[in-house]
């Protein structure tokens, strides 16, 4: 059967669910002071970490997380079949340059802040499709590199809107394998782009909430599940504003909401850290997945989670020209058993 | 001295508060750059209409140091230039009175660019 692994319109269900053998993350100093500080493998002392530019720092963080995720899983790097990664910078340079150091067959991805969910979903498809037995899936972002590209030069010290989110400095990688012990990727729902016309790039949460809601609703419909199937449904980085909007949209769509919804962007910083609406950036969901979530899964505090990456797919050019922000959400279900 | 400082503080402070409120009470699309250009333009218009002069008389440096003061200086020079040199005086006059501010901006901009290495 050609479509035997497909369920409904947008979901794939893995026949032999790929296993997350290990995850590794590197974060910046601000993240290392946040509520999840104990779940990070490496915390940088400052935003440069001995590199000449912030871009080099981000590449180094990503390279480190790729190498150490493989090492943590006791997998020699040269036995990995594919290296999947993405980031926020133009032409995804952080991933390209990190992959240059790794030397594995590389697939560069751009899903903005949904990249960790996207790379995980695609990695699982490669493995369950029989095209690979081990895949590295990664994503990274850096506060200063993202600010420079999307908003203003850091030196300008621009004031931020209260509903704006703070780009996370962080890189996270997981090593997926066709066999072994660990949490399994059981299904994935690839999102479609939704654009409700938000043009204020400070308000990414509002731009992303409808797309994330759409993916979650399709996931439940495709698999005939309800939210209470999962111990936790965790969205990527909607932030305080977007997360409230998501709950509102889901409620109005008639979904029976349980209190197991959560958001990486809301969790990563405390309110004393003055980040306004919470965290964002590819690194946000990447470091929460590879740290907090994997720990909880391994300790079996969580048995089943739905990890939904959320991305706003605008560019600095499109926003300067007044275009609205197309957004996307990708969902991956991760289960222990 | 207090007679100078207090009015300067009040006038300059109020001008800055207005700029801050422009950013806080509007959508984030109004950036500091918009406020900057708006203040220079506003200073030119108010100065041209003779409405900025009283502020300078009350506030002194409190009115001339903020960016609106630069607009006021430009238009003041242009008007004086027009009286002495006609149409060409309009163009030259603004730059003549603004020369100190412009030269300082060029000098310090140059020095900063030499000393620091901006990376983003």
C-alpha cells in the first residue's frame, strides 16, 4: 500500500517509530539564569564565548550540540546517515557552517522557529522510510544575530514592544535512530501555512497562533484523538500573547481543552528576566525539547507529549515592504513505552 | 544658576516625555528613528511659525539641545539667510547656524567608527 503510513490529511504514523537516543543543548547566559537552567548541558558565560562575531558563536554552538548529541548517544559521527539542521539567519549560514565542520550528508531546513519540530519530523520520516538508520536533527538561534537581521542593530539599543518576544540564544540537537532505548517519535503532522494578516513583526505570537491551532486540530482529527491523549501538548514559541490566542482559537473551534497545554517560549524565561512576552527563535523549542522535555520523558514523568513547533515565515525585506506574516506549525508526537 | 537649570530641565524633560509617549502609546511601528526625524521636522515647522522661540527663551538649553532644537536652528538660520542673501541665503543660512552641531556629529561619528568595530 502506497499510503499505508498516512493518516488523514496531514499526518504520518510511523510503523517502526524512530528512537531519540540522546539530545544535547548549548544556551546563552540569559537562558542559563532562567527557570530551566538545570536542564541545559552547556551554558555560555557571555554572548560571544571567545568568538569574534555573534554569528561565529551561533555556528560553534550548533556544531557543539551536533557533535555532543552523537557522543552522548555513543554513536560515532561517521555512522550517522543525515545531518538535518536549520536556523534563522539568511541562507541558514549557522547550519551550513556547522555542517561544514561535521562533514555528514546535510539537508538544510528553514522553518523559522518551527525548525526543531520540522527536522525531527523529517528525520523520523527518513528513518521509518528506510532511507537512514541514524539522523542528527538540530536547530539554533542567537539573540544578537537575530536582532541584527530581523530588527535593529544591537548597538542602537532600540526599545522593544511589551508584546515582543526575546530570541533565545541556544542550539539543540537530537540523535534519532531506528533502534535503541529512549522516547519514540510515533507520528508527525506537517502544517500548512496560515496568514491572518498580522503585519507587526513584534507580534509573532499572534501571527503564529492560528497556524499552530490548525496543525493541532488536524493532528487530533487525523488520528481521532482528544487533547487528553497526551500528558503535555507543548507549543514551540508562541509566547505569552500567542499562547493565550492559541487557547482561545482552540476553544472556539470546539476542542475540549484540558490543562495540559504549555509553551516553550513561556517556560524558558521567568517574568523577572524582563523579556516581555517570553522566548522565541529556533533555539527556544530546540533547547526545551533536548533539555526539559527529554528529561521528563526519560524519567517517565511524561509518557506522551505532542511537540508543536511554530514558525513565522516572514523576512526582514517582506516586513519592510509591509507584507503580512505567513506562519506554520509542525507537530511531532513523542512517546515512552 | 537654579533659575536656568529648572526651566531647562522642565522644558527638555517634557520634550523627551512627549517623544517617549509617541513610542509607547502607538504601535511599535513608530521607532526611535521616526521620533528623531519627526522632532527635527517639528522643530523646523514650529520655528518657522515663530512658536519655538518662546520655548527657547524659557528653557534655554532644554529647548535647543533636543533634536527639535536642531530643526529650530536650521530654520532660524534659513530665515536670517533669506534676509541677508536672498534665495541662496535660505539654503546656506540653515547650515551656517547649524554648523557646530553638524561638525560635532561628523567628528564624533568619524572617531567612533575608527575606535569601535560594529558587528551587528
